[in-house]
C-alpha cells in the first residue's frame, strides 16, 4: 500500500506542465536518436546531459528528460532495423531478423506498429517490475557496509565483461583503465594530488561527462570518418509504410510472446552486466525455441518482431533497478544516467529511496507517462521518424560532433576540457578497433572514487586488517557471484556471443 | 599482432601507473590503506590483463589504410584547432568552419558542406544560446 501512496506522490510531481513538456521532448529526441544509426541511447543521453544542466533543471526534471530519452531510444532503435535492416542501436539488432523481412513483404507499417506495441508492453511491465523489486533490493542493500559495497562494485565490474566483450582480459583492462582514470586528482581522504603531473586543471579530477561524451559520441564520428558510410537513403524510399495499425489477429497471435519475453527481458536487465542487448537476444532465441514450429522465424514472423522489442524495452526498465537501488548500473546507458545523478550531487543507492523519494517516485511516474507518450508518438506518428532516417551521416555526424563540443564547453567554458574530450574520442576509436568494451571504462571513472573510499573505510574500521573484505557471509556471497560471473563467460559466453555475432551478420548479409 | 602491441603498451602503462602511485607524496593525514593502495591494485589488474592480452591475442582488427588514417589525423587536428580557436573566433564562425570541414570529409559537395556548416552552426546557436540560454564562446563580432 505504501508503494501506491509513493507512486501517487510521484505522479503529483511528474504531472506538472514543465515536467510533461520535458518528458515529451525527451521521448521525441530519444526516438530520433534511437532511430538514427550511429546514435544510440548512451550517446544520445550523453550529449544531452550538458543541455539539461545548462537549462538549469533540477534533479527530478533532468532525470525525467534524460530517462525519457533513454526509453525513447529503446523504442526508436527498431525503426531503422525494420526499414533499413541496419540496427539503430545495439539492442535493436535482433529486430532486424524478422522486422526487415516483414517490411520487404510489404508489411512495414504492421511491423512498425506491432513492435511499437511490443515495446510498450515490455516497458510498461518492466516499470511495474521496477516498482515492486527496487524497494526489496533497497532493504537488502541497507544491510551493506563498506566491505559489502566494495565487493558489490567488484561484482559489477567482473560481470560487466561477460556480455559486452568476447575477451574477459580486455574487459578487465577496460575496467582497470577506468578506475585508474578516476584516481586522477586530489585524494579526497588525505588531500594529496595524485597522477596530476603538476597540471592544475587535473586537480579536480577528470570530469566524467567529458570522458563519456568523448568516448561515446566523438569516437562514433571518427568511425564514420574512417568508413565513410554509404548512405542508406535509397533503400528507405522504396519501402512503403502501408497501414499503421496491426490487425487484431496479429496482436492476439503475438500477445503471449510479448508477455513471456517482457518477463525474460526484465530479468536480463536486472542482472548486472547484461542490459538491453542481452535482453532482446535471450527473448528472441527463447521464443524461437518455444513457438517456432514451422521455422517461420527469420522470414518475417510477427512473433519474431514482438519478442526482441518487448525483451529489450523490458530490459531497459530492468536495468534501472540496480542503478537506482544499489547505485551500480548494469549497462552503458544506465551508467550514463548514473553520471547524471552524480553530477547533480545525488548519491544513488538505498539511501536515495529514503532521502530523495521525490526523485525516485517522480522518475518512476515519469516513466509511465513517457511510455504512453512514446506509444502515441511511435504508432500514429511513426512516419515522421522514418523521414528523419533520410538524414545522411555526412550531415548528421558534424552536428553530433558540434553538439558534443557545445555541451562540454557549456559546462566548464574551458578549452582544456575540449582537448581532453578529443583525447578520449581518439582513445575510444582505438579501443573500439581493438574490441575493448567502452562501458567498463565509463563505469570505472564513475565508480572509482566510491569504490576506493569503501575499501579504505572498510580497512580503516578494522584497523588495517585486509581480511575484513571477506569477513561476512554477505561479502562471501558477493565475491562468489563476482568470480563465477567473471569465469563463466570464459567458458560459456564465447559461444553465446559468437552466436549473436553470427545472427547479426546473417541479418545484415541477407 | 595488434593485440600483442596493445598488451605491451598496456603493460608499460600499468608499470608507469604503479611507479606514479608509489611516488605519491605521503600526507600528514593518513589512513590504513593510504593514497597509493588502491591505485596499486588497479595497476596490478591493468598489468595482468595486458599480459593476458599479449599472450592470447584476438584476430587482428581491420585497420584503415594510410590514407584513411591521415584523414582521421586531419580531423583530430581540425578539432584541436577548433577547441583552441573557439574563444578567439567566436562560436558561430568557428563552428561553421569545423562542421563544414567534417561534412566535406564525410562526402558532401563543397556547396552542401558549406550549407551544412553554416546551418548547423546557426541552428545550434539559436537553439542552445538564444532559446536555452547556454553560454557559448563570444568572438570579436559578439557571436
């Protein structure tokens, strides 16, 4: 009952004209960013963070704007998957498999609207999951001391690589690199400068927003410059959208699929390190095994469109659970959202629910509102977004680059930060080439200081005894999960990831 | 081969990081772990993972040809110039030039890239500065 009272308070916060307008703006921008290949949810949220700050928005309105972008991008990714057979963002990869064949059969409109409904169902159920699960997780997290938190952070890093990379050594490298970057600046506990090389600008530490925008947005510009992508314009024009509402029989046929995959996607989202890409992948393969009796998956089966879309949107909601309740994000975009919270001086984690209930519940209410807005934007108005797809990268990418510069310059007004951002852009490009995942780097820069503080606190409390780190049953459980999570992908993960790759390549070659 | 070089570079980075961590001057305030404890753990993870990467390399990535690399380098130089000249030339002019350059290198014609540059520069100026009130670099001409 308490939950419903909280939720009602949340709606009271979210239902102001200002916040509704921000949610609508976020949904709209998010859908565009999701739809455009090369601008994913993490990029999209990253380049908008500075905007939210400079608009002078408070914590709740900023979060409403940016999580609407996040949900919107998850919706938008499917549009280019279906029409162009190019995933608009990574989680939309699996939607290509059946979405594009459906469009080729002249059912583009049906595929778009059906996937819109599936996205809605997934996101809607996941938001309920968030409401029910997050407070329970908070109760557990309140038992955590510094040693448990240190173990939890380690768990987050060790499990993150499982899905985002085929090579665990590379994800460990990325995490260590991020943690190392976070060490730059004046040590908060003793006041000595570390790794600053006498550069005064570095005494405050690296601004993680600079790192995020550089690594995600600028490296994307470099990738486009390198490959000079052919434009996808020609294809989209050939496909006619057709009717914008799926027949009732199609909805009936896909309803059980949507419900099953929403649950599956949500679970995948909550698990650390998994995120939306895994959610859509698991959903698709599970449904394929379960209902694909006539081998119609991959040839334009509506269920093959509904499954990954419900799955990835449910996972997007699920990924918010650990981010809000524990302060440990499980995916790239939730890491970026964590950056937003940290920049607003809000510490996520169990105390967030007691200290800033207005932020949490306002955000959750906004998610519901955004979800309905997205359904409205994505079904009748999907034609608008398909036109956006016609913007070629040679016009889009300069704008992305310039907005990145503007955003960072707007926060600090310093040329030094811009140069650091360019440095991160180059580094991001090289690391992407080498198949090193970028998300652990971001997570490392975000969580590095908190992780170190917890370590030092735990050991100081126990008078310098390092064994205190594995002294309680909770820490032992967390460390065991962390170690299993790190080793298991070395054994199993390679197969799963290889299969994902194969499916993806198959989809693009078709 | 790429991964072997990468691993060696990573290892050097880890060693450098560890050396820098050991050289952190001690403060009169101190705790049980000290300011260099955690960085040393990080350096160890960095070093170990680099060694594994060097010993068990993945297949080499597809590196761009020299021409494309020069292209990327030119873009980086352009961006650095942009960052340095932004406070001098003012936002609108600097951004128009930079965006036009990028658009041209991504395959637009001369006219189209000039239009893209001017369009995105003025567009960003209007939306971010005039509407949202973001402070942008001001040049000699006042914009």
